[in-house]
């Protein structure tokens, strides 16, 4: 009986340790997922409100932006913010009000890189969606903070 009890005890203890490790890992993933979604949400608010200083604080260069017609790379914050500013300012001509975002999936490539799949709609002051798109957004974790540092986007 003692011979049988020892392996069962060992198995039970290792199973509990594995379960605790899995729970801790799941909690860590959820914490990282929440942190990325927080940055994404704040980016959207900053874009709507033309808060370019905040956009600069949550993005990293070099930054790649690939779209329907072109691929751009920005080596400096000034270049990147100039791009965001030109995109955002031109939306005033079509009575842009806000964007609605739908986050589909977050895939962690490793501990410091993640891809966020999302779709969005740009809405005018009449409440009509005048532009839709979807894309993959690249986030990098540096100094324990997540930053947006690239996007591949297809708009209609």
C-alpha cells in the first residue's frame, strides 16, 4: 500500500503545480491583453481629439504602415506624427466625428510582440459610416509598456 501511495501523492502534487502554473499563465495573458486594449482605446481617443502628443507617447519608430496603395516607413517620431496629423486633419473635410473599433483577436508572438486584428468604421457628424477598414496592428512591449509600432490596413 505504501508503494502505491507514494506515486499517487507525487502525481497529485505535480498536477496541482501544473494547474497553478496554467492559471498564472492565463492571468498574465489576460493582463497583457488588457494592457494592449487600453493603449489601443487611448490611441483611438487621441486620434479623434487630435492629441498628437499622446499618440507620440504610445507609438514607436521605426513604424511601418502598409495600406491598399502604398507601404510607408517612418524612422522618426516627427515623421510619424506628421503622417498621423495629415490623415486626421484631412478627415475634417468630410465631417469626421469618431471611429468605431471592433477588436477581433490578439495573438502574442512572444513576450514582447503582439498582433491585434481589428476592423473599424469612421463615422461622420450625421452618424453615417463613410469609411470602413480592417487590419493587423503590431504592438511591442518595451520597458514593461506596450507601444503601437506598425499596421497593415485595408480600407474601403
